[in-house]
C-alpha cells in the first residue's frame, strides 16, 4: 500500500490495529492450550522432585520411596537420573 496522505496513513493504522487484535486473540489461544506431556520444572514437579530428593538423601531406597505411593517407579528413576546429573554438575536444583 502506498501511503501519500494523512487519511491513507490513518486508514492503514486502523487496518493494522484490527489485524493486531486478531493476532492477540490467536496468541492467547496458543498460550492457553494444553501442550500435553510432562510439565518439567513447574511447581508440582518441583515439589514432587524435592520430596524424592529429601527421602533419597536420607538413605531410602528407590523402591521404598515408590512403595509410599506418591510417585511411580519410572518417575522415581527419572528423578534419580536428574538428581545424579545435578550432583555431577555440583548443583542443587530446587533446594534452598
């Protein structure tokens, strides 16, 4: 579009504002959609991981933690792998 007058510019601004509103609605749809899968490192994940790490550091075996029923065996091993990775790096994710 070739803008030569103030009226042309104002008309173009109005068109762009309408387009911008449509894109904002579309963006909200993408922001609010359920992406599925694991939600790694959200508040629930962090609380569950910290509970596992605390029990593991106290000397509980993985199967003892699983038998308490809070997490599955697969999740416990996933947490253990994450825990070991952090220990190798010297980090302590989630703990204060």
